[in-house]
C-alpha cells in the first residue's frame, strides 16, 4: 500500500495548465485511431485521391450504400485537425456541403494501389481492428495479475499467430503491414547486416513471412544461401522469391527447424514472453554449428 506519510507531488498553476491539454490529448487518442479506421475501412482515401470533395460527393462514390454522411463528416473533421485530411470551406450555407476535404501528405499514404508509393492502409486496419483493440482492453487485468493469459489470448481465445491462422482477413492485414515495415527497413538492414561476410553460408529468416527480406539479401549478396522459415499457413500460401527457399514449421518444434549458419530474426522476439523467447532461441542454437550465430533486429527503448 502507498506510504500515507509520503508527500504527493504538487504542481504549480503553470505546470497544470501545460499538463492538462497534453494528457487529455493522450486520453483522446482513440478518437483519432477509430476515425481513421472508419474512413480507411470505407475506402475514403481511394475515393478522394487528388481531389477536393465534400462529404456528399464522397459518399456518392463509396461502394457502401449505408454510410451515415453526418458521422463521416465528424470523422473527417477530427482527422483534419490531426493533419490527415485538409479541410476547406466549400459553401457558406449550412449542411454537408459546407466543408470539403482533400488528402494531406500523410493522408495520401492511406491510398492503396499507387505505383511506387507505400500504403499504410493495411497498417490502420491491423492496429485498429476489433481483435487488436480488444487485446489492449485486457492489458490492465494482465498487468495487475487478474488474468494469467497474455492480453491477446484473453481477448480472442488464441495466441496471436494461431488466431491469424484461423482468421484470414486479420492475417491479411498483419502480413501486408509487415511487408510495408520490411520494405522500409531494407536499406539499413542490407547495409549493416554483415551479409558480405556470410558468403557460402546459409541464413534462415525466422518468421520471414513471404520472403521480402531474404529476396533482397539474395539479390544483393547472391553467394548467401537464403531461406525463409515460417508457419505452414504463411509460406504455404506464397510463392518463394527467386533464389529463396521456403521452409514451413514451428519455431517451438526443433525437429521442424532447418540447419543454418545464421538465424536472423526481425521484430520477432517481441511477440513472445521471456521464457518462450529463451526456448525458441535454444531451439535455434540446437540447429547451429560451432561458431553459428543468431542475428536479432529489434526496436530498442532509449536509455533514461
């Protein structure tokens, strides 16, 4: 229990005036995320494109015929405040024609199918869809010890990857977003991964999805033998890139893990509890020769 005689932190009026709007902005962050979810799910960015349109015009071109225009306009107004859409006065009169909307630079990245331009639409759907959202709602119970299962499992009845194996739509958003992340990180990984020293060696990308990373490594360093290792439901539905071998299995079943000189893992360990991470690393080490290595690419929190 808190020490009753320990003084609490007291703020000045100036500190309060600075802290309140900052904290309220954090607390209301879900407003923005779910408004973003709504417009991306409807396909609004792909309708607006490089135009300025009012809500009635947008609704007339959407494939969904049950859209509530007033609710959509409220979403667009919030997103305009956040710099995702640009709002302009279109008509001095009242009603839905009063305001018009165009895509900001950030909003343009929510379009899909633009040649040579990345899209974060799948990322929005991945992070904001109901299974993901429910999981965050379980976090307080997990942190306080009320529940024993990880939040995703408590919310959805399965470990995250087992869930994706049974829910193709959610799995699709996840893999499309991971492809975006991998492509954005490729230049740094190719420059700093020490691949030139692995000539004649076999590298296995664990959880490598559809082989984006290994394809890039093989093209740049053709003397490296490149393999992508992932669940059967992932690699079984994809075509291996040129020069890359797909291997299906389970990282927790050592008998399914291929032999390698190097195991590479990018944004992988953070999906597992500490003991699970230890177990899977031991499984990888069991398939390495003397002098073999495990390379990890993970996001790190800054030092205090």
